[in-house]
């Protein structure tokens, strides 16, 4: 991956407010001291294009072959669209629920039985959204064996996704971004250590142990 573009991308994420510190709740219900609000990318075309270029580099470097791509609803729709344009690959999208009018389909777009579909996500915590989207696509006889996220929070999602037979890659990890911010003197080393301790102690495996 182009290191200069990657560092520029991480700088941009911070500049446009995608990295927030405080107290936030994730969709999992977990309270977290850091929130990576990558949905803001949709309002910044140049950063959106960067995200698409970086994912495209991952695809090329790993020789990932696919027929169509799908953004995990709804945060990854814009990035998936950017990638679709840059790779000239068709995109489909999954609804949150089937509507009771029109074609009444869960998966919209043009596709055929047996197509291989690359999943695109913005942020991965435990990997639940990728797995749910994958299951929905499989109902339409689409094959999902690859998923790429912009940011991996390093809370066990990567292994959870791989355990479900989907190869998983990320543009950046939480630790990569935090280390970069420390090097840019945006945050203190102590802040990074505090956040990484939190992420490591609230992983997917840890959550399963608590639930059981």
C-alpha cells in the first residue's frame, strides 16, 4: 500500500473529525472511550476517493477476484460506490429489511446466481454486520469469501469473520491510526495506551466469556 497516501488518509480522518474521544455507545451496546465515525467520509469527496483507492490497492496486492461488490449497510455504501467506480465493478446493496412493495427484494442491483461478492465495511468491532450481510447475500445464491474494512478496531472481529470462512483485510487498524496520531502529536502516548488497553480487554472473545 502507498505509505504516503495512507498517512495522508489517516491525517484526513483526524482533520474531518472521524476520531472522537469521550464516552460513546457502539451498536453492540458497549461503552467506549473512542469512536471512529467514518460515516463522515461521505461529506468529504477527496477523502472518499482516498478510501476507494486504498481499498483498490489491497485488492490488487492480494489478487482478490470478485464479480460484484456490496457495502455493508449503511455506513459503507458511499465507500463501496467509490470503489465500484474506480474498479469498474458492479455494486449491489442489501436492505435492512424487505419492503412490502416494489420487487420486495432484500438485495438490490444486477447479479446472477453464483456471483462472487466482495464485502466492504467502514468499521469492524466484532464483525457481526459483515456476517449478517454475508448470510443475506447467500440467500440469493451469492458467494462471499472476501471482506475489506477501512478500520479494524482490533476487538476480535477479524478472527470472528475468518472463523466464518471469510478472508478479512483492513486498510488500517485502530493501533495504526493511534500510533500515527501520537507521531503527529495529536494525542499523547498515554491516551493511546489507555485506549488500546480498553480495546484489548473488550474483545469478541472476552464478550463471549462474559455472556456465558
